[in-house]
C-alpha cells in the first residue's frame, strides 16, 4: 500500500534526522520524533526504522531506493532508557548491539539480559538538527 504524502514526509524526515547522528553516538526514538517536530510519535519513528529497506536496489514498484540500511544508521536509535529494544526476531537485539559496538559504543548486559547503552556517555540529544543551523545542545552531542 502506498504511503500518503504526509506519511512519506514523516518517514523521509526520520531517515534524514537519523543520518545526522554522529558515529559512536546514540539517541532515542522520542528524540528523533522531537527533532522532526513530531514529539508525540516515537513509536512511528520505530516503525519507520523497522521498514528501512535493506539495500539500495529498487523497491517492489521499481523505484530506486534512496534511504536504506547502508546510509541510514538505524542502530544509533534506541529506547529512551538506553535499552536496545527486543523485537520479534530474538537475534535482532544482539545484531543491534554488535552494530553499535563496531562504532565503539559500549553495550552492557543488564539483569534479565537487557542490552543497555549508557546515555550519559554515548547519548546525542541536540536541541535541533545540525543541518538546521544553530541550536542548543545538551550532553556532549556536538562531537
């Protein structure tokens, strides 16, 4: 089913915002939603990333895929509590953690097996996207 123009704009906004997360940093689904002006939509950010194409080939309609997992660092987006979300695929969280570790992000295992990233050390939470010019940055998000 084709997306509405509004839904397509949201998804493109998510992908473009995620592309701005620096290597070795993470942010939350909610913060991406905030940065694109839809703070009430963190779950939809997760859905957009869930449906990120896996390669840059053509989609089912033969259109060239602009955004894909090779140019949108999906792994840099995690839950607001620092937990890597568990998905339907039981191996997905481990792959997510491995992708972050390959960027130098420390991922620890908490009681119960939850994979966790320390947001104080690796969090990126700017007041606005770097591409939008000057904005307040809290934490150490400007490196």
